[in-house]
């Protein structure tokens, strides 16, 4: 692991030209190319966990969020500078059609102390993922593509929109909830309400056929989370019953923010995709 002195400057524009740090960032990007595109699972795994260690070291060197790390490739970097919070996520193909997600969360405590913690993807072991609340060691891993901040009774909640390649046959889109309790990150909250079905979920997961293009994002104009209604494909050309294979059918559902909760809307009428593009994250 590289050793470098970051006390020489606290100006992020100067740091980009600081030779030792630039070498460090270049090395991270080379590792990211290997962990995503490398041939052989062993090479991808080694690169991914080396990347995790390097990034953790770099974040600990910037306790005051001086550097944005926006030059990093192949990973997601999302956050809220107002509340001093950011999260880094990426995916790892560790075996044929088997994916794992890695991540790091960097935040300030209520006493303004900087914290860097590694997230442990526990999604394969969660029996009922839409009913659970857990900490960093039982994280429902995914690649985050959007963050939406809401405030309720003086506390911030972050709605994390994520993407998961699942088993290579079907993909998933996920909306998780991130809060902080006693300065600890907590994932999941009973915020998704299906009033007609008397059902509450702690995170929302949409699974669909990998060949489908699926919408799940926040529409700024409508102030709604919009997502596709999924329907089984029915009979395949081979004659096999593919009732479990879900694809969008052209209609939409939504969630509306009301009194600190997301309330399910069964049918969303008059929704038009902007410029022919579905509001998808990835």
C-alpha cells in the first residue's frame, strides 16, 4: 500500500497536481479496470479487495471531505456535502453469474468526528430483504445510482436507488433507506406503505428479466418515485411456461411522499417519458 503525506496541502485543486497523490489515484483507477474487466475471478477479487483497502486509506486521510474523488472510474460516488456524508459502491463478478457488491461509507458524527466504515454485502443471506433493518455488516449490497434526501422531524433520511445484477438471468432495482442512529449507519426503515394491501416494507425491490429496460427513479417534476408495473412474459417461443419472468408492460406505479412516508400509487396516469428516455439509473 502506498504511503504519502497529505498534510502538505488541504486544497483539493493542489492535491490533483500533488505527485504522490496523483500516482495513488492512477493506481486506484488501474485496479478498478481490473476488478470490473479483468479476466479470471481470482484477478478480479484480488483487485477489488486491494481497491477497498486503498480507498479506505485515502478516505481516512481526508477527514474533512476536502477531496471529492470524482475522478475515480467504474464506481459510484454519491453523497451530501451539506451533512458530510458520502458512499462508494461497486460490483464484483466473483463466479459465473454470481455478483457481490463492495462499498465504503464516509460520514461525520454529530460531534463532527470523521468516520470511515466498510460495508459487508449480506444480501444472499437475507431471507426477507423487504422486511429487514440492519447495520453495515448486514448491508443489502447494490450499486447505487441516485440518492434522494428527505427531512422528517429534524432528521435526514437518504433514499438510495441501486442496481443489482443478481444471478445474471434477472436484475434488480432497489430503493433502500439510510439513516444514522447513535452515529451508526442503519439500512432499511418502514417507509414504503401499500395502504390498499395493508403492507409496509423496509426497502423496495423490483426484479425483472435482464433483457428488459426498467424504470425506477425519482421524477422531479411530478415529485414522485416512478417505476414500471411488471407482468409475466407468459409462454416463451420454446413453449415453456415463463410466468416467473417479469418484464414492464407499459404502465406505471409510483410512490408519493406524504407525512414522512412513501405511499404507493397503484396506477400512474398521464406519465410521459421525457425525450423518449425512461428515468432509469443504469
